C-alpha cells in the first residue's frame, strides 16, 4: 500500500470514528421519552442515561491520550472503538435501566480512548502543516455532519423501530471503523516523558462525579440533604487536591501551565459556551412532551417564555 492511499484510509477511519461517537450523542436524547415508558424509569434515571456517558468520557479523556502515547495510538484507538461498539450493543439489548447505564458508561470509556487517539494519529500521519490542516478540517467537519443529521435520523428510527434502534445504528459504523483501522492505520507511539498519573486520574473523576451526582440528585433529595452537601464538599476537596497534585507532579495528567496560554484559554472558554448551549438544548428536549401531528413527529414543541411569539420546534417530516 502506497503512502497516499494509507493517508486516505487513515483520514477515512478517524472521520468515521468521530462521526459515530457524535452521532450517538445527538440521537440518544431523542429516545428518552420511549425509554422512560418502556423501562418505567424516573426523570433522574433518564438524566443519568445522558450524564454517565459524559462523566466517564470527561474523566478518562486525558488518560486516553496518555495511553495512546505509551502503548500505541492505533492499539488504544481500536480498543476504544471496540468498547464503544460493545457499549452500544449493551444499551440496545438492555432489559432494565441498570444494564442501560452500564452500557452508556462503557461507551463513554470507549469514546475517551478513541477520540484523543484519532487526533494524535492524524497529527503523526499528516506531517506537512498544510496537509495536516486540511485533514483536521475534514475530520472536524464530520463532527458537524453528525450533529446535523443525528436528530433527523434518530427521530425516524425511534418513530419507526423504537429506542433500541438508535444504539444498533452505531454498530455497523464501529465494525467498519475497526476494519479500516486494521487495514490502513499505521501504529505509532511517543512514550518519552509520558506516564500514567494515577492520583490525578482519581481526583479528577471524584471531582466531576461527586459534583454531577449532587446536581442530578438534588431536585429529588433536596440541597439540604447531608448526602448532597457531602458530595459538593467532596467535589471541592477533590478539585483542590487535583490542583495541588498537578502543580507539583512531573508528567501531570493536566498541565496547569497550559492555562497561561491565551489561545488555549480562549479555546476552553469557547468549549464551555458550546457545552452549555448543548446542555440547555438537551435539557429542553428532555422535559418537553412529544407532540404528534399528521405529517410530522415533533420531538420538541415549546413557546419561549421570554419571547411568546416564537415557537421553537424540531421535527421529522413523514413524507
């Protein structure tokens, strides 16, 4: 296989993997109403269906990048794709909420291993700056494509085949990405100066997990509950310990010096704004009732309180 063909296969593999992960994120919230009816679960459990994935993903994404540098980027990328696909199969076949949540956690871990590896693999495959920029632009474009088509495809699948179909949807993409990875992606690693930061990993997961648990469970348990107050305090202490450990530890999981870089700080702020907007969108879709109208299925229909004349809807039109 010549070099140009290998590069094209590598770009196709990384783009497909990204498309698969983002597609899963955008379609799951469309199935929440039917999941609630089928599995007879509460709103709190539905919130965990979304958040357990995000928590595991956020907690292990930095470690995923380190593991790729240490043990081989393609090897960890393939492991991530495999876990993501297995997690989706667990969700699709889930007989109850417990198995569904476990599957979402496995998928989140898979995403944490595959997505940082994808960008690293593109960086080492496309070494010429202009060629690399073009490849990363195409790879990022698949992110937007998945977010654009996800709600439409997800709405059609939930409407026609039920909520389990949105998880089965990911499986063919996972199998194709694995086949392409073995066929066209070269192995690479950069172990120099890299190490597994176990204390940083533990404190970061505790800080995120305890705070998320407090926010999710507080509406039903009340903010004055000793459990909720303990989770908030534990999250704060874990964050303080994380900052202390990462400021003094060589090969830290999170390099605090990076936040002094203006470009990095702006990128983080931009990411926070996008995450907040996406979170608000999911929250509105989660609590809005499904409204069926002849010729269309509305996954969301609401009147904005601040602008009563504005009707906001997302729909899939039945032709």
